[in-house]
């Protein structure tokens, strides 16, 4: 791939019941498009963007595929051509995926978090994780964005892997993902269904809400140098939550799961002194904005990362949703910040979320009954 005009495999993100988006890295000004084929013999080519142009850029190409039937297996490939006299062309390998199926009786998803550009951890997670309906990458993909070249090697081709092969990505933004001089460019490399860093989707009986918890300190903290505005983003998400959870496909779901990077609950909720280098172990600001809507909706569990401490908090009267927090970035299983991943399997009888370390040992298991 190093000698080619492409710098990553085509990465499938933002899966929906009627399509998905494909994102891939390029070297030099290039144009690209997507070809797809279904088992019934239908096929198509997606050659234009929202403004009527063939997708083109010097670093990253993105193509949104719409209009497919739900629960449909398709194979896709990306075609790339250099925009110069050479007309160098690259055809990716075909990869197979399935559009989401809200009517299915079952669902299977996986969750990674806090990989922090650790190649050894990413390789181990990649090997451990099976093909699933959706892989939720739950924040802190990076440390800080100090070099713009890191977007491709961190998001699109981490550790040289094709992480969306057999498992389309839903990327959750973590607090480290919004740090560094180049963080404002992350949105060029992350696709979401509605173009915002929060979304909702249905996998069989499981309704999933993805939220952006922002930073672990207030916007006015001097370390951010006036470059962040997460307080209005939380307010926007609060308004959106009230609307999206009222939609029939989410209001009637048997299982209701929230993914956000910073937890909404923690084992020690002492007020933080930000002036003394304190930071949020849980996002009180997010919880204050969203708690009422989550309780009204019937959220059963919030799945997070951030703390690097593997923690399971059961639901209580005050907090009717459980909180499950996965591990840190270390590949060494005996480390205090050892990496884990979560396997979520739903049937008509129950939703089981199993947290495992990289050696396969079960760390936590949460079982949820369907809501009436």
C-alpha cells in the first residue's frame, strides 16, 4: 500500500439500515467512488457527493451509500484515481458487509475503547473480536493530535489493520480525540449517519444511542486555550435526545443501550478542583444535561471507557441505568490499565454484555432482560 495512491483500506463506518459510508486515505489529489454488488445480482456505483462533485481530496475520500434494503449483504470496493496526468488507478479488494436489520430477533456488537495508538493492543483486540453487526470504538483512539498524518494511521489503518473488515464501525469521540493542534480535522476522517458526533441506530432488538461527552474539564479551563465548545454541544444533544427517543423504533425497543466515552456515573463522585489539576472521572455536566431524558426513555445501561479501570455499577433507584466501564490501553493482562473488550449478544430472552481481557478471561458480565 505504501507505493500506491491509497494509504488505507476502505473503512466502512456509520452503518444504517439503508446504507453506510466508506472512508479511505489517499496520497495526493485523487478522486474516488464506490462500487457495490448484492447477492440478488443488483449492483451500483456511487460517484458523487452532496454537492454534485465526484469525491476528491488530497488526504481522505468519503462516499456515502444510500438506498439499500435493510438486512442486505453486499460487497463493496473503492476505486481511486490520481487527479493528474498519470491517471494512476487503484481498485481495493472487495469486502462484505450487511446493512442493519431492526426487525431481527438477535443482535451482536462489540466495543473497544481507549486504544491510544497502541499497536500491540490494537492487534490483540483485532484478533480477539469476531465479525459483528457493529463495532463501537468508544473513544480515545489517540493521545493528542500533534501530527496531521496520524489521522490515517490511527483511524483508518491502525497498526496496519483493516479493522472494519466484517464489522462496520461506529466511532464515539473521546476527550483525547479532541486534543492537540490538529484535533479540529478529526471530523474529516470520521463518518456518522447524520454528520454530527452523536447518533442512534437499531440492531435487531437493541436500540443504541451514541453521545459525545466532550472534555473532562469545563470549556473555560485555560488548558483548552478557548478552542472547545462542548457545553453547547451537550445542550444540543439534550434536545436531540428528547426527540430521538420518542421515535417508535427507539421507544419500543426491547433493549436500550447508551455508548459514551466518559462515564455518567463513577465510584467516587467528589467535586473536582480543576484549579488543582483535577479532571472528571465521570461527566457530571453530561449527566445533568441528559439524565432526565435517559430515565424517561428507559435506558438500561451506559457503556463507557475513559477511566482505564474496569468497573461495573448496577442500576439503582437514583440511577435506573447500569454503568459499565471498560479497561485501558495496555496489552499486558496483569497491568492496572489492562485492555478489555465487550461482547454484546442479544436474543429475545436477554442481552448479555461480557467484558473480557486480552487473554480471554471474563472480567464482568451484565445480563439484561427485555423491557415490556
